[in-house]
C-alpha cells in the first residue's frame, strides 16, 4: 500500500501573497443544520505589513443579466453576508479549531490563520438558471462565494491581484427515508353520460435519483359514452422565485415519446402547425399563453410543444398501462431559464435537485425553490377534434385546452443519493498515473495532506468572470436579508 493523503482544495491570489485552503467545495444542508465552512488563509508576512486579513462569505441571488448592470444598479441581491477578521484575531470571535484547521496550521506554519462560517439553514441551495444561447456573463441563480483579502478595513478598495475568490456550493441529498408512494385519482361526470370517467395514476416510489427512469402507472375506467382520444404524461419542473414577490415558473423536462405538434400564435386567428423537426417560435415569449397546459413565462419558458400518446380508451372500457419517462438535462439544453444544480465552471451539472424545507420555512426562505411533478392528462372527445384554432391577440391569455380534459398531478422528489462517508485518509497507490502538477501538488512528507487547486482560470476555453475590475466592498451586517 502506498502513501495516504487527505484532499484539501487551495487557491492563491494572482500575486501569490495570499492562499486560501478549504477541505471541500460542497457543504451539505441537513435541513436543521448546515456543514460549517472552515478553512485557513496563508499570508506572506512581508506583504502583510500593518494590514489586516479579512474573509467574507456571501450568498447572492443574481436575477438579471450582468450586461444590464449600469449606473450602479445591479440585478443582484445579497441574501446573506458574513465577515471574519482572520488576522489579527479578534478575541471575542475566537472559535475552537477544527481537526482540519489544526492539521493545516501545523503544516503551513505560524502565518496560517483560521476562519469559520456558519451557514443559516434557511438559505437556499446553489441553483443556476440555464442561460440562453445568446446570454453572456454570469448566469442567473443563487451562488455562494468565499473571498479573502488584505486591507486596512472592510471598506477599502479591493484589487484582484491581492484577493482570492472561491465559489462553493450548498447542496442537499436525498433523505434516507422516502415519503409515501405518490398516488392521485379523480372522477369526472359528463353531461349526457350516466356514469363517470375515473382516472387513477401512481408512481412506484417517492424519491428518484438523477438519471433514474420514472414509472407512471395509469389506470382509466371509462364508463361514459365518450372516447379518451389522447393521453399525455409529462414531468414538470416548478421553480418558485422568492425575492421581492413570489412567482412560480414551470417547464416540462420529460414527456411520453410520441408525435409532436408545435403551435405558434403570430396574430389573432393565425395558427401554424409544424412537425417535431421544426423550431419553436420565440416571438410569443412576451405573451401569457397556455397550450396543452404548458406555460409561457417571463423567463423564456415558452415551450409550446404537445407530445401526445396514441393510446385511446373507448366508451365503456378500461385501460391500464405503465409509462416510463427519464428527465435528462441533455434533452433540455435549449430551454432558457430551466433550473439546474449550481455548478463550478469546469464541471457539468444536471437538472436542479428538489428543495427540502423545514416545516414552516416556506415564508422565510429566499432564492429559488425547486419541485417536480408528473402530470397525467386525458383528452376526451367532444364529438370529434378538428383543427385547433386559438384566437387571442398577442399579450392576452388564452387556452387551447379542451374543457373536458381530465388530469392529475403526482409530486415526487428528484435528488442525488447521499454519498458514502469518505475516510479521513485517501489511499494513493504507488503505481498511480502521473498527475498534472499545475493542478495538484502532492506533499506526503508532512501529515499526509494532498493539496488540489481550484485552478478555474487554467482551463482551456473558459473565461473568468469580471473579476479584473476593481470593486468597492460594502460592510454589511452579519445577516443582511
């Protein structure tokens, strides 16, 4: 067996005088408590002189494009800001050292100073809203950032060359105990029919992991004299944007694979039909239109596509079938405004995980709350379906949905499983493949610690955010809500 090592992430300032060390980049929200953000900042003593060392943790919600930030008005709200003076240490703020901090200080020497932040459990998880193909700058969403710098005070102007910024994530994992099996049913009585139409739908479980197929059991008892002409099953993502006001946006992320019809309203009475290979009309993004139950929201979630199963249920008959759908980000890359898990620049991500909330926390939390539902809809005939004509002037609400439709919704949880607890030490085989020393530095001669760079700016094809600009930092309260 070769040497063993504990992985520690590090990032240095451009001038190399300041280096921040963190034990991890993902901090888990356990509903009642969040993992503390503990680390160490290493400073060149000759560079420090009479200045102080500050570290800040910021949770921010960007709700507008970065290129629209003008005249000091930014589309960004800081949900939480915490400040820590790492050096000289403030006696009343002194906290017990964690095991990681003790080991790092022992290894790095007397010029390494610890810092610790507690993240309140009512803060949102890291979520990114998928940008459009023409969007530039930072994506909208919630992110967390640790920043360290040397200054005489918090109001002093900060330069990129002597500061360090690290993006971290607040994440949640699927609970060990799933909830009850989702099931819903409804009965619809029609005029001129003595008996009703009964729809029952259920999922095989309540928690699904990303990439796992979802089985939807549909049972229809049609005792009416009408025909169920179409059955549509879709997985929908709901994103509650909680900021100044609460608004909800929904977007289908998986549908039953069948024929697709695209409807684009250009003016009153005009209807355009195209096959699945045609593009989606974008001129109607400003209209509040609902076609087959799919919203056109202000975030560009205008996906007027109805994918309909060919299954039919004749009068006085029953129908039972299990449909399988798998929501994948790869199938939804073009959907602007879709909620994704917060990501580091050099890593891919996935559809946003469901948000788990404490009881009664709905009114406290700000940011983005994500949930998922499976919708099962039956389209019932009214003496035959002809061409769908939607007469609505642009900007007005309308609906192309048959009022005889019967639908149920099944909420479920979509998350990552809780990873196995990593051992304190990580085995390093003697015959391990060579590693790029620009990204990872190994030092096993002292307390078996492996240092790994964030090194985001060294990746090909990636551009830094606008960190080159000098900015003035505010001195907010510990919890600026």
